């Protein structure tokens, strides 16, 4: 297993390099430049000022030269300075926002797993029952519902009409004067809507995956043998069938990490949450190339590590895969 992990980690290096190259080219091919944002709204700014800014930012050099300089700084763990007026290091700005995004996505993943796995199991065990049909309708409705529309709808209902939940930020005014329990409750209220909106789409998909996998597993011969031995239905389902049914779900979970991180841009912007998604949106609007690249690299690293974690979890869940990896090593 250790050799397998080392091999996979080494393979991540060229993959990450290819991601950075494609991302760097794509963002520079997009219309507009950072200098446009600083000069077009200033009637006194002329072409000369725009040219000086391009030289200051290094945009006057060929694209491959710009990428080479950026890559050389990246190898030193230097993401450069933001083009924004604060000129802060990109690494500091990303690290400052990253914990919020990780917290939101971790909570949404836990919510997805906590609901979708039992829902999928019950739907498979009670196939074609009233519960199964009702769950199918509800999850497909959630899957088809646009997340931004759902966020606005819930903000209007729970925040404006009922006034029971906050609709923006992570804490209320006067948060520092609340007791420990009051601060915890305030955080919970602020996280409730964003986490639910982030999880609703994945909840629908994962519950369907779980249901489909369980239906395939319960038809296998070893499940029939377990039942023939007189084992209880609970033991057959949760001890013999569940572990094998979880294998494809683990793989899908690892592949879903990019979607969860990408979805952060939507709900963090709508709920005004100071996370990496909101920072990425602001960077794109300002054409802040170093900031955009820094966030893309961080997102790529998290995505690759998520996929690696899914592979390791897959191997831990299925002893056959673990033995094959040890044999290859």
C-alpha cells in the first residue's frame, strides 16, 4: 500500500503541471486584461498609462515567458502578488479564505452521506414501495432544481418572510459579545442554508447511486447464500451487502470533489460568504490573473488529493483491490 501511495503521489506532479498550463492559457485567452479594469473607468487614463501597467504586471512579454516565470515562482511556493489595489500575496489571500470553503464542503459532504446512504438502502430494500416512489420524486426534483434559484427561494422564505435564518455572511453583528453557546448557535444558523443548498444536488445523485448499487448487490449469489443460512435481514443488508454497494459510491464521491469546489463559487457569492469561491469570483471580475491561478492550483491540489483518497478508501473497502496493489508493488 505504501508503494502504491508513493507511485500515485508522483503521478500527480505531471498531472498538476498540465492543469496549470491549460488554466494559464485559458485565462489569458479570455477577453479583457487587468489594465482595462483600472483604466477604462478613469477618463484621465490614456494609452501610455495602460502600457506602463502592462509592463508592471509583465503582460507585455510572450505568454510562454509569463508562464515560465509564474511556474518558477510556484516551485518556490510563491503564487505572486494580487493585481488588486492591496497588492497582497496571493498565497495569504487564498489561505485566509480556504478554511471557510473546506468547512462548507466538508459539512455538505457529511450531510450528503448521512442522508443519501440510508435513503438509498431503504429505497432498494423496499423497491417499488410508496416510500421508494416518493423518494425518487423528491430526489429528482432536488437534482433538477437550479442551486442559485433554490438559494434565492430559501433566502426569501426563511430569511425575509419568516426571519428565522440569516441570509448572508458567517456571523451576525455583535457576534463577539455573545456567549460561547450563542456564538455556536449563530454560526449554525449562518451555515444552515449554504450547506443545505450545496448538498441538495449531490444528495439526489448519491441516493440514486446507492439504490442502484444495492439492487445489484442483493441479487448476487452470496447474498442468497447468506439468507439461506438463516441470517437476519439486517445482518445480510448491513454486513454483507452494504460494504460492496459502497465501492462505486466511494469512487463517485472522489470524482465529485471538483463539482463541490466549483459550486462554492455560486453559493458563496449568493450568501456573501468570505470563502475561496467568493474570492475566485471577485478575481475573475477584476481579471486578477495571479489570484485566479492561485485558486485554481489550490482547487486542483484538493481535487487530486480527493481522488487519491477515494482510491485509497476503495482499496480499504475491498480487500481484493488491496491485495492486487500489494502484488503490483
